[in-house]
């Protein structure tokens, strides 16, 4: 594999992988808990300008994804006001910094949220999220992208949304 510089280098440094089976919710929670950062800026080792959700291309960030823990009451799934019909994540990290309109690339969660949205029940989805004890967000960086207006950088995206107790256990009896 060609030599890479951060971000997006984590996946190029591995040896022989061996599958041991899926982990339990408790094991997964432990992995998320022990690898979390208190804030986006600490996790990516970068200062982001106010109201920005990207790191400039010339920033020397060394990670392309991190885990943060957010208070369940600080997490919301909302319709994208710029693209009706699409969903986005709003959250506040433990530093108190708010991030709005973050793309959700966690396909399982995205499909689940889309079904709630199509049923006009984002309030129900948010109620289930906010009733959890813990919410872990896997926040990743996109590949370099030039946005309209000339902002060139790595954009924040939600690569994973995990809740405990296990969110899917709470939703099995719910069918939108």
C-alpha cells in the first residue's frame, strides 16, 4: 500500500487479521469508552473556527476518526434545512461546543432514522435516543473536499452512533 500521511492512514497499517466473532454490547461499550475523547478539538488535536465543521487541508491532523461521548440530551437527529428529506446530526460535545448539520454515514442508523423521518416521527426517534444512559459518536473526517465558496478541507461526519443500554433492544417493539 502506498505511504500515506494523516488523516486516513489508520487503515493502511495492519497485519494479518483474524476474525474472533462479533463482540457483545458490553465489550463494544468498553472499546468505545476506553478510546473516547472529551471533545472534537481534543480528539483531532485541532482548533476549529467557531461554527465550522471542517479541518483545512493543510492541517496536520493524524486521525481520520475519533469517538466522543455526548450527553443523550445533547444529541438530536433533524431534517436538513438545506436539503429537505435528508437527515443530519446535531450534538454538543463534552466541552460544550455545538455542532449542527453533520452528515450521518452510519448506514444502519441512517436507514433507521430515515424510516422515522418518512413516518413524521423524528420526535419519537429523538425521544428514544435521549432516554438512553450513554451516547457514543464515532466522528470521522471526509476525504478532502472543496465546498462552494472555496472552503477546502476534511469535513466532520457521523460514522457511528451507539447508545447504551443497547438502543436496538429498546426499538424492537417499535415499528414506524
